[in-house]
C-alpha cells in the first residue's frame, strides 16, 4: 500500500505533463467559451480509444500482479492509447491527395469551359470525371444546381463541403465567373490549377522532411519500450525503481519522454490556412 501512493502520484504527474505538452501550441484566437467547447470536444474518446483503454487497463493489472510494478496499472493503459496516436503517420499525405484532386477537377472544368458551354452546364458535366477524393463534394454541388439553387449559393456551399482554404479560393474564382459571365474564366482556372500544383509540390517536399524525424522517433520509442519491458521482467538493473520513490522517478522520466513526443508531433503538424468563404468562415470571424 505504501508503494501504491507514489505510483499513483507518478501516474498523475504523467497525465499532467502530457496534458501541458498538448497545450503548448496555442490555438487560433477565439473567445473563451468556444475555445473551451472545442477542447472538450477534442478530448472525447473514440470507440477505438475506449477499447484500447479497457484492454490496457486489464493488461496493466496483469503486469502489476505478475511483476509487482504497481505503476503499470496506469502506465500500460496510457501507453495503449497514447503510443498509437503519437507514433501514427500524420494526415499530411491525405491533405495533399485532396489538393491534387482539386487541381485535377479544376483543370477538367477549365477544359469543359473552353468548349463554350455555360458555367452551370460545365460544373454538371465534370461530375463524371471528378476525382474520387472530391467526387462527393462535386456531387452535392451538382445536386444543388439541379435543385434550382442559385449558382453563387451552391458554390458557397461547395466551399463549406471542401472545408479548405484552397477550396475557398476555387469557389471564389467560380463565384466571380458566375457574376461576370466573362470568357476568361477557363484561363483563370488553368492558372489556379498551376498554383495549386506548385502548392502540392511544396507540401510534398515539406512532408518528406517531416517524415524523417517522425520515423526516427518511432523506432527509438519502440526500441526503448522493448528494452524497458525486458529489463522490468528479467533484469536487476531496474530494481531500484521498484521502490515507491523509484517508481515516482520513473514516472517523471516517462512523462518527460511522452511530453517530448507530444510536443514533436504538434510541431510537425502544420496549421491550416484560415478560410474566408462559407458559413464556417463567418462563424470563425464572429468569434
């Protein structure tokens, strides 16, 4: 019982330091109430996280009973939930693929417009050839146009569906084209496609550079966890850490290590550019 208190105290320190590390990167300026709601929503566990937490808790109890490491009751569940999140691949590649899909779609739209058809007919015609990553959004745009929405309202809804600053730029150019009905929209879209292609190339280079330290951290962490498990079960090297004070010191070191992983992941995650079209952009501006 005496050793349990330092173990629980160390677990609280682990959770506290990781929580502080998560909050190191400031969020965009918002009012206090929306910021609190956003943080609360971000910490709602998914079904997968709840399953991992439950399995980790059972595993931690088993490890504690077998090895006598009471700290495992808390550390194993935290590792089961946290390590897959911290060591998983980022969503940068997914965003790049969506940008490529947007580029391909507006190139296709530019080609259709050069045939001399109207903007609405061109938008409807591109649905068949729309890339998979943006086909649902283009499909909803076409459905709105067929439902007699005004072209500008449908394009603003498209910006909300894409939920990306590049999507806003595409929608803005199409809205201007819908208002002016000029002959130069195809050339404007072709130039925009070139700009998006350059953005994709830059993001690929950045993502490749970010992948190197993430891969290094992943392998170092896996090797470290493996060595700690082997030493905890078989070696006498970690015997001093079995005491109450030793488990508290171990918790501090592991918390610092976990905090560095969280900090590194937050640093490697780029901030999305602010949006300027659609209801979501208006709500953000109102905050």
